[in-house]
C-alpha cells in the first residue's frame, strides 16, 4: 500500500502548545494498557500467551488511535512538526505496518499449505506416497516462510539500530508524556510482532540488545528449545512433518499425529490472523491521522 510523502511546509519556532496540566483520560488509559503489556510474563512463549498479548495490544492501539483524533494531540503534532521525534513517530507508523504485513503473510502462506495436507488426510486422497510428497512440499514451504521471517526480523533490527530518537528533555511535562507514550507504543507493538514472528518460525534465537528487545519492555523469560517445542504449535507441526516423511514403518500413527497437530495449528493461525487484521486496520488509521494532521 503506497503512502503519500509529507509535503514540506515552513513552520515558525514559537513556544510549543502543550497538553493540559492534567493528563487526558485517554492518555491515562493508553498507559494502563502499556503497563499491562510490560507486566505480562510467561515461562514459555505459548500461543495462549501470545493471544493474550495481542488482545492487550489491540486495546492499546485502539486507544492510541482515538488519541490521535484529539485536538490537543493534533495541536502538539502541528507545533512540533519539525522536531525529529515527529519524523520518528511517522516512520515508526510505516514500520509497524510493514512488520504486521510480514506476520500476516507468514500466517497466510502456512495456512494454505496446512489446508492442502489436512484436506488430503481427511479425504484420504491418494496413498501414503502422495501424502508424503505433499508433506515434503509443506516442509519446503516452511523453509520459505522461515527465510522470509528471518529477513523481516533482520530488517527490523537494522532499522531500530539506525533510528535516532531525538532528545526531548526540553519539552514541558505534558508534551513529553505524549511523546513518550507514542514511542513506547511503537516499541511494545514491534516487540509483540517480533515475538509472534519468531513463534511462527519456531525460532529460539535471542533478540538483540537494542531498544526493540522484549526483555527490556515486557520482561519475559526465555526457555530452552525443548520447552518451546512443547508449547509451540508450529514447532509441533514441523516435528510431525519430519516424523511422517522419514518414517520407515507404517505411517498410520504418524498420519494421526500429523492430523492432530495440524488441527491445533489451524486454530492457532485463525486466532492470530483475526488479531493481526484488527491491528493492521487500526495501524492504517493511525498513520492516516498522522499524515492528515502533518499535511494540514
């Protein structure tokens, strides 16, 4: 989706319009949702944990969207339009859409392959040879998905390291609270998407030590590969596919095992897709609101 670039406009450097002395209820509500994400902890990154975090993120993003429509927020953006932090928020809004799209694409590709194998099992089309061939195709497609996710995560880490969040210590407290909220929301959203992408790829790699790191924001604990596999429906399907393809004896038990894990993953994918679609629509609205204000 293409977005129009900002039109450069002159702006006098007068005193910035600040928010009222008492924070707006929406700002307080946004911070409550942000605190909920920060307080979220888990011994494993299970689908249940991720679903809960996505729902919490939905509440936060919906609240931020409402915040961007407030006249007081728009006044601050207009008066601060030439500050680096405004450019950072605008760039971040596009970065959020990009990584959300990457997660949606990964889920869609995996779902399509899942349906092909699952349909063949249910309808008992062909025999074990045909099913094994389809399972091999699925394994190949999983490698493609993992490679795409790895590239998306690498790009994400690269952009986060190159991002310069300007110093805002000279701002009044209320304007600073808005700036901090918008920047922290980007961090929380990117961190949640990063965890989701790693979950989809069944990756256990450590995150970078940059500002994107979930460990600094959500304080979630990492676990070993075997424990992640026990909680990760995508890893379970990967293992079941491997077992089915390379089984030397009858594939009857492996087929049942694969079918069971495919059903669990399909349910997981559906829930993630619904959450991401909600977030994607809201993120588009936030970006459009920002562009409308800054192009005014």
